């Protein structure tokens, strides 16, 4: 987003998008949850049976969201 659209703090923009979406649009959070579940299912089919360790996609998403939140606090 920074390179393609000139958004100075893309993480903050994403956090703001989710905050505003959840305030102003009915079922925003549930729709995002459903889409996230679809992505998880898709990724599970891709990596299923090809890894030695079980890939916990929930943990991957939680870590990424945490990093986005921390980056959003940095002002540039």
C-alpha cells in the first residue's frame, strides 16, 4: 500500500478500516470472519499433507494482526 498507493502508514490504515467498518456496516465483523475462514480453508488445502509440523493458521493470523496493530502505532 505504501509503494502502490502512497499510504504513509498502511498498518494504521488497515486498523482504521476495520474500526470504521465495524461501526458503520451491519455484519462487517461476521463477514470478515467468514472470509477469513474461507482463506484458512483454502490455505489448509494447499499445505495439507505437505508439512512435517501441523500449521496452525489461527496462530499465523493472530501474529500478523498483532504486528499490524503494533505497526499502526508507529507514526511516520
